C-alpha cells in the first residue's frame, strides 16, 4: 500500500490553503463543488464497469463508483450543515480560489468509451493520487473545523485505496508496458492544467485590457474630441466659395 503525502507546492502554500478554507461560506461552496465532481466521476466509472470484460475490474470499478457517490453525499451533508450553522444563503456565490484549492478533478472529462483498459487505469491512478495529496493538505489546515476535517479524513482512506488498486491492476493488465500509460496520463494532466492556467491568464489579461481602454484610452479620446469641438464656431455658417466658382444652376 502506497501512502499519500501532500505535494511540495501544497506544503509551501499551506498558509494560503488555510486562508482559503478559513471562510465558512467559501468552505460550504467548495464542498458543494466537490460533491458535483465526485458524482460526475462516479458516473464515468460506472460506465467503465459496463464496458470492461474483466470481472475483477468490473467489481473494483463498481466499488469505486459507489465510493464516489458516498463521497458526494458526505460533501453535500457537510456543506448543508455549515450553511445551517452560519445561516448562509446557498444560492449566494462566493469567490472560491479554485486554482489554489481545486479539489478532485474527477476524470477531467475523460471519454471512457474511447479509452483502453491500461490508459483508463493509468489516468484513474494519477487522478486519484493527485486528489489524495490535495485532501491531505485540506485535512491538515482544517483544525478549526473538526467536522469537515473528519469528512476529508474519511474520504482520504477511500482515495488511498483507489490510488493503490488502480496501480496494481494496471501492472496486472500491462505487466511490461505500464510505464508509458502512466507517463501519458501525467502529460495529459499537465496539458490540461496548462490549458486551465492559460484560460485564467487570458481572462485576467482581457479584463485588464478592457479596464485600460475604458479608464485610460477612452478618456484621452474624449478629451481630444472636446478640445476639437471648442474650436468650431457654434451654429450654422456659410461656406466660403471661390470667386470664379459656379453654382448648381
């Protein structure tokens, strides 16, 4: 059994994670978001259980899907409890800082129908390993909320099992070539992470450019237009014509 530790980056960002989870309103919102991700992952893994011809994998996939659904309910129940305790509005949006505390990405919109057995197991292993590492740091920074910490501690046990069984089954399914599917899954995850970061940076740059246009460039053109308007005489005036010019008639 491989044990899970938080990544070096998450350990360095521990004060930031603690601040992110400090707000009860943001905490509840993130738990509801995690519940949606777990439910979506459970549906994908159930589909994988339908497609596989391996009876052992089918049994493990079904257990995995049931665990994901249970995690969904745990996150929802704890989120509702926080809202009830703080008397917060569940419809009110809260700034979550998802790029710092993304939770579990699930299957990252993986197309289960088009994946082979080895590639699916590799992707599940990498995804579950990353999720378990994040849940470790979330659990550690929630000293002031023992109930939510207990939820993460409970779910972390399942995530560790998912991480281990997917690796063991990958070695069984592809005993000689299981290294390449793992590397491809890592590269795919890095690529999707880059795309998420690029979208976020593009959104920030777009907002900055619009602010510059509205508050810097547009006032300059407005001032120039007002200055040009002051030079023009008011009202109607007759245009000066050359002496040798002839009118229409």
